[in-house]
C-alpha cells in the first residue's frame, strides 16, 4: 500500500522542528464558556499570535471562531469537529459540530474528535466519530483523538482507551497522564505500538513540568496543551521547558 502523502505532509506540519508534536488547544469555551485567558476573541487572537511568535506548529479551534479571528497564516489549524456545552452532566457524548467541508474551507491541517470512554451511550459516540474519520480519510486529513477521561482506574483502562482510538483510525491521540505513580510505572513505552500519543495539559498545575518528564519517559511524542499556557504565569518559560524535555 502506498504512502498517504497528503496526510503524512499534514502531520509533519504539526511537529516542532521535526522533533515532537506541539499543539496549543484553544477550543475550551464551547464546553465551559468564556474562561480566564480566552474570554474574548481579542484574547484568542493574542494566543494565536503568541503561537506564531514562539513557533508552536498548530492550534485547536472551534469552527465558529475561524471567521471571527484576525487573518493568520500560521500556526496550522486543527479544527475541532465535536463538542458540547457543559451543563452539569457527566459522561455525555460530544456531538458533531463541524463537517469536512468546513475543514477544507478553513484550510485546516487536521481535524479533532472527542471520546469519553465512560460515556453513557458509547455506541452513539463511536458512530459519530467513525463517520468523521471516514470523511477525513477521503481527503487525507489527520485525525486527532482527544480522550476526555480525567483520570484512570488502572493501566488496563488507560491502554484500552488508546487501543480503541487506534482501532477507530486515530493518527494522533491526546490523553491525560494517570495521576497515580503506580499506574504510570506500569505503562510500557507507548510510542512503539501506537500512532503518536500526546500528553494532555489539563488544568493549570504546578506539577505540569514533572508530568512532561514522566510523559517523555513513557514514550509520548509531544504535547497538546491549553490552560497551562494561556492561564500560566510565565508561558514563554513553559515553552522553554517543553523544548528542553522534548526537543
């Protein structure tokens, strides 16, 4: 089977200096509303300019924001195709909010889907994601799977979630690190067996740098971070830490 050059070239655009994947997530407000750091469109524009200045390869944004932001050539767009406002209910499936036509018109580099492994109606989520992946593959757009579970019961649940994404056609996988060290220590080198797996940044935390070190040891291929950058006290210094660990 030949190489899918379109998908391959697009994936390369999301790598920092061809060393590691680095994506800045700016899609939070569809879920939680205007949060500190990206409350306004002007702030979103600021962080996109920040990404350009510090050569962050890609940003995740929602479809409705594409036309509202200032014109920008880089970084690359990873268009979020699934979402749902948080109305106090847990384990609810995200729904489709953008189609492949929007991806093409936005000149996006990749698409993003969201998966909750503890969803009430898991089969519905799989059907929605499978259709998006199928369409993306037709036009050779890489698909970033965001696993929304915030913590893991054990290493089996962690490994199973990643394998589900692989079986569904993920090209990149974003996942939270387990909080418990005993689970982390049992995780084998994931880069050997899977598509690139990216560390999810999660809430702004003083432990983020330690998590970066742990993720690198576990075989992660980069990061997809949002709040630790746009809510952090010294985001430029954090980028230096990421480069030191992953570069």
